[in-house]
């Protein structure tokens, strides 16, 4: 009886886990099909439907990045799960939490030193490539090895209202997992997600259009670390290469494809207009020729 009761509880627990897994998979598949411009409302609706999956959904679904002011240094920084502790967020500039908290997580002195350097360099990268916006870098410990660590590089830029663009934004989220494979050599695993949203509005020409999408790519490399090739150098090189690939892919998928569709619509319309023009011309010819033909038979 005890064994049967135990087996029954195990089966029930296994069923519940598989049911939750199926629910999570369905929820994530649904969210992948939702435009990033409405992802926060969609996520709130899902959490209301399946509150038991709240933590899993928040961990798996990337939301549009938000920016907050570091009141100590008067600098803006980006909020994410990697600088959050409870309801407070750690600034990479002052290493303090806002709202203030006493026992919030902070990186080790070694990681903090890399974090400071990475923020300075990434800020220059942002200005060169994005000509504005906000950037933040966060380093944190991982459970793998003493030599391993994690890092998150973030960029958020709001698109200025101009030339038909009503509003829009670009978010880049680069998450690294770094682990030592042998002395002096490290494996870098990178997961990059880019979210783009542009709301185009022109009542006369195009009406209202929402161009939104997201893309996630992964890469991994095993690289040496020495005085010339530091962790910051390796992370920066991988990040720059990945962002270039995604930029080209987004331009090819979203911008070029949209242009093809619009041009296709125009060409179809133009073809129809040409056909109607031919029909109209032939009708005119028939009407004009008919009296002459009638006159010749008389």
C-alpha cells in the first residue's frame, strides 16, 4: 500500500511537471509570434492566465529594456534581470542599488574591475555605432568554476520621431557564459537577442504600420586569455561580430522583405494599369475605326 501510494504520488508529480512543461512551451511559442511593441501587454495577459508559470515566463521572455537614473553619478543605466535584486536595480556606474538596499548582490573585486572597464569601452562602442541611446554592462559570478563568470551587455536606443516614424526603439541583449577549459583557455558562450520596433504613421500615404520583430542567435568560441587577448578583448570581438551579423540579417529579413512586398504590390498594380490601358486603347481604336469601315462599304 505504501509503495502504491508512493508510486501514485510520483506519477502525479510527473504528470504535473509534464503539464507545466507543455503549458510553458505553448506560452513561449505564442509569445514568439507576438510583436515586440505589445510584448509587455501580451506577457501580462499570459501571467494572468497561468500565474504558476510567472517566474518561468519572466526568465524566458525578453522584454523591452527600461532605463533608470543613477542619482549618485547622475548617469542613466539599463534595467535587466542581471542587475536586479528584489525590486532594486544595481547601477554599473556607482555599484549601488536604487532604491537603496543594504545586502544586494555585488560582483567580486576582480569582476567589478572588468565591469568598470567594459562599461567605459562599451559606451564608446555605443556612441560610434548607434550615435546615441544607452548602454550598460554587468558582470556576475556563475556556479561552474571559480575561474568562470557571466556578463551581460545591453544597448537601448529610442528612435526619434522623424520622416514618418512615429515612435520606435532598438534593444540589444548580449549574455555571455565563460568557463575555463584548461589553464589559460576559456570557452565563451554567447546568446544575443535583438528586438526592433518601428511605428510608421502617415495618414495620406501609408496609414499606420507597425514594423516589429526580434531575433536570437547563439555562438561559442574557445579562446586563449593572456596579456594581449584579455577577457574584455575576447568578449568585445565576439559581441561586435554577432551584432554585425544580426544587423545584416534584420536588414535582409525585415527591411528588404518589406521593400520587396511593397514593390511587388506596386508592380502588380502597375501591371493591371497597363492592361487596362491596353484595353482602353483598343476600345478607342475600335470606335474610331468603325465609321471608316462603315464608310468604305457604302
